[in-house]
């Protein structure tokens, strides 16, 4: 049985889709079977970031409505054999996303794939709650600024109450992915500090992704940053985050700091 | 169910709770019945079709007297569904079953009915007053933005932080072993002696017994410190805890 991860944040524009694609590609490069599922019906983007927008025939809604088989809707990545995309519908109404349909699709995907990564839409409406409903673990994407942190806090509350795991009385595994971290602005004190974000959200950290032009460039050529430029700083940070998701224990580096004392401090803090 | 049943139709057993009126007669019954008639005359049909429980706790009566009382009540169309507080020796066949474990209901639930008059026309000498049992809850997780903890029954203790956009409402005091960034309202049902304690104060709003203080009204020196707050007259006082 594969693991279901939801990538969520509450706030829009913090990097959920970019992170979904990057983590998916990073895990697939470890030769694990990965599917990334776009839940943002009506405002889909994951197909663009994955560079598959011209190959979408059927989508998640078609599968849920029984108009297509799951195998017909899955798009295999051209670069990685083990990476698949299940796109969202751009034209259909988001009310077509039914709880029963989502459950059926996720159960089917879990049987075939090692990782099912659900890209949640922004907000706390039905799309977001359905994306998190069947998750085994959550990646909470947060920018180091107050509104993003508060929205993430709200989402963590929902993860602890509205998911299947929570309703069964189990504990949802939650991980914090701090994105768009700008070392220069952090130094000037224009951004929340990493330890402040950790103190407010109090969930373990799986990575700090530096703000970088490489991310934008990768999106524009339609490739996850972990495929477009594996040597770039954000790609390396995503690779490390993927390894931590898979259960490895690695010290966390704050971009702009030297690996060493700080890494040790945060490895301990995050545990 | 794997076992085959002889009849496919299952028996349905359900629990259901009904609101019953409890009549607590006192001696002598003749006088009491006169007052009951008086009440019934003023509110016709009050007992009609209403489940009535007879409370005979601590009444020195025997089986015959009880039987007579039930008959008198039946004559007034008061149908007894059960007897509470009766010694087994006074109960017998043909009588309503003995009940126990009933919980008192606040008067509001039946306030529309003139049941209050029952007390007015006859002030009871020693009504055992229900003393509210003091309660408290402990929450071991951080309270996240958008969540509210509402506990009018007593004290709330949070082991963790209260996020910006979260709120704690307690009938008693509030204890937060973490940072208070959201709202805390203590003594919500009117309790001027309730207090708020927190390990680090970053609150958006604080209230005790309806008196509130916004973040901007708080002394800046308190921010980020361990603080306790209490009420003196109409103002919220605060002091740093070590």
C-alpha cells in the first residue's frame, strides 16, 4: 500500500504546486512509483509545472464521474518512467468532486503507487478538505510571513479534525516545508525567523526552500525544479525534504548559513 | 451478521430520552391534592398526555397510602409513568415501575408551563439544592487558528500555545502553558474571581467576567512575558509572574 501525502497551506501562492511537482520528481528519482494528483478543479496548474498540459485528455473529474478509466487519465512523465500525473479538470464545476469518488480514486491509486501526492487548492473549502481527507501525512507549505503562518495554523487544525485519520482517532503526521525563504531579507529582519515559525506552528520541519530564480525558470519550461536543474539550491533542498519524507534523518540547513552548528540545532528542534 | 436468523425482520431496540414532569407530593396528601386541584384549575390540561414521575423520596408512607394517592391522581387524569425514591416495600404489583438515575433539568426547558407556580403556591421547606460540581478540562495540544475551546463549566488548562485567531472561553480560570496569541475569555458566565494565566502574553483580546482589553490597551511591558490577569472592580489588572 502506498502512502498518501497532501500538500496544503491554506493561503494561495506559497508554492504548493511547485512543491508537489518537485517532491514528486525527487521521490520518483529514487525509483519509487509516484503519482501527483491535482485537486484544484477549475484552476489547475500542476499540468503546466509538470510540462504535461498538451497531453491532458481525461482528468480526475472524468474518472470520478465514470467517464474514463483511471489508466486513461494518468499521464506518464516523459523524463521519469515512475512519475505520473492525474490532472484536474479546468472546465468542470468543482462540485463534481464527490467524497465517494475521491475515496475510490485514492484507494485505487494507493494500490498501484508507492506515493500518492495530492496538490490541494488554496482555501479551506471542499476542494481543500477533500484533498486532505484520505491523507496519511501532510506537508504544510508556509512562507516566512505572518498571514501564511496563520493560515497554515488553521490548516493544521483542520488536518487534526476533518481527515479520516483524525476521525479514526489516529494522529496525522504533519511536516512543515518553509518555502520562498530569502536569506538576505531574513538577515535584515524583514521576514519571520525560522525558529519563530517553528514555535508558532510546532510541527517538525522537513526543509527550507530558498527563494530562487531557478524555481521560476523551471516552472516556465514546464519541469519540476528537481528535474530541470538538480544542482540548484532549491532542488537540493527539495531532494533533502523528499529523503526526510521517506524517513531518513538529515540535519536541516538554513539557506545562507553554513552547515554546522545551526544544522544541528534545527535537527534537534525539528525532531 | 453471518448467522442465519429464522425471521429476517430484526427487532429494533432504541434508547430515547423524554422530558417528564416530576411531582413531589408532601403530607398530608389531602391538603396537597387540594393545591394540585387549584393548580390544575388555573392551567387546564396541564397534566394531559404528559409523562409524570412521582417522587416519594423520604415520605413516611406505606403501600396502601401510595396506592390511594395513585388512584387519586389517576382520577385527575394524571398518569404516573414511574415512581422515584420509593422503598421497595411500598411498591407492589399494579403500580408504576420504580425509576432511578433521573437527572434534574433546568427550569428553562419547561419554563413556558406554569410549573413554577407549583413552587410559588407552596414554598418547600428544604429543597436539596443542586450544587454544580466544579469541573476542569486539560487540552494537551496547541489550539490552532480558527479553533475555539468553549467550557462554561469551569477551568481550562492548555498545555501548548493558543494561536492568533483561536479563542478560549471558560466559565472559570484559563491557564496556558505556552504563548497566548489569540483570545482568552475567563469567567464567561459571570465570575469576577476568574483569572487568566499564560507563559507568554501576545494576546489579541483578554476578557474576565465581560470586561475586556484589546491588544492595544495592554501595557507594552507585559508583552512576551509570563503574566497573570485578574479583575479588580471594573478593570483588568495584570502582573508578571517570575
